[in-house]
C-alpha cells in the first residue's frame, strides 16, 4: 500500500535577489527575536500539532510527520481546523504588534493575513 506524505511549502524564491523573500526573512528574524512572542507561538502551535497528530515535534524539537493512521480527509480537515484555531487565537494580531514595534507598517488585511506595507 502506498504511503501518504504531507508537505507544505510556505514560501520559496526562484531568484537569489528576490526582494520579497529577503523581506520575509527579515520579518521572521524580527519575530524570532521576540522571546515572549515566540514562546506564546510555540506553546500554541506545538499543542495544536500534538492534538491533531499533524507533524508534532519530537524529543529533539524537530517537527515530525503526520500520524499515518489519519485518512487524507482527516488530515486536511485537521489542518483546516488548526488554521482556524490559529486565526482565532489572537496570534495574528500579536504578530502585527511585534512587527509594528520594530517600526514596520503592519496590519491584518481583509482576508486575515499579516500584511506589511512599505
């Protein structure tokens, strides 16, 4: 029986000098430098991953794989529920506040994503 592997590509660049990807890395560095924010994020996200059995961290802190007993429908339904919980957690707004505190013009856009205007 074939196995199911889940993979999600969040961002990538086709060019070495891709300005948007470089800016994204800068924004991530800002977020990761805020220890209180990262603690809140990791506590929340790790709980979701464990509860939904989708790529929970192992004992070394590395994200694992989705529980093989989950059907594709359960897997994608769980992923959608995780996203809904994340969006309702207040972390999107917290992300904006961290970025704003570093001087960026950040906000939550009309579809609920973090947006940075420059």
